[in-house]
């Protein structure tokens, strides 16, 4: 991997960097905004790779990138779960806008960065995505246990833990999460 200084990226260049890191990447176009972007996945979770601000004088290149994974929440997810994630993690933020839960990470090429820096951002993103899956499984299990007494008293609505829609994450006897 060359450590050439990057001050801007094209979608093709960004796709190449993700592929060098071992990701499969597909090119898509946002049907509403008519803006091209990339999509990939890690740990069974799909995420978008969205170009940010255009590079000065070059409409085909950009100077920052947003990585975004959106999960669908079925049921009610307390905000303290989201806040606990954000208070204990750096670099990426979790946002709840029912019925969606979004994890996002932005990185900039301002001032020039190396390909190694971009690779490190990709690795941070991958690590955070894996942490998110574990975090949600643990939090949903805690919520399910806390709501179990409500089921015993006949309040079935209060006893239902939320689930998140994440791709192919199903554990027996645990809250279900599928994307």
C-alpha cells in the first residue's frame, strides 16, 4: 500500500481502498438525490459509504466521507441505551429516530492524509460495527430480563423487548435482530 498523500478521493478510489481492506463494495445511486455512493457490509450489517463535500474545482472528487449503517428498531428502544453507547465510544455516533437507529462515522482528508490513515478509519469503523452488534445484544437481553416480571403480571405489552433489524443476527432465546 502506497502512502501517497491524499487531499481528495473519487468514488472509484474509495472503492479501491475498501477492496484493498477486504470488503466487497457495490456502486449505487441514491434514487431521490441522484447522487452516487457505495455500499458494503461487515459482520452481516450493510452500510453506506457516502461522499461528502466536493473537492474545490473537481466535482468528481470529495474531501470527506460518511460511513452510515441504519438499523430498523421494532418496538421501543430507550434513549438511555443510545446515550450509553455514545458516552462510552469515540469516533462514531449512534442516533435514534424511530423506527431507525443509525451508526455514523465521518472522516476528512483535510490537510492531506495517507492511504494508511484511510485504512485505519475503515478498521475503526469495522471494530465499531462489531461492538454495536454485541452492545445491542447485551442491552436487549437486559431489557428483556427487566420486562419479564411484567409478562408474569399479565402486562404483555410492557414485556415485549425491542428488536433491531440488522442482517441475519438471530440467537435462540434472545431478542431477535434481523435486517
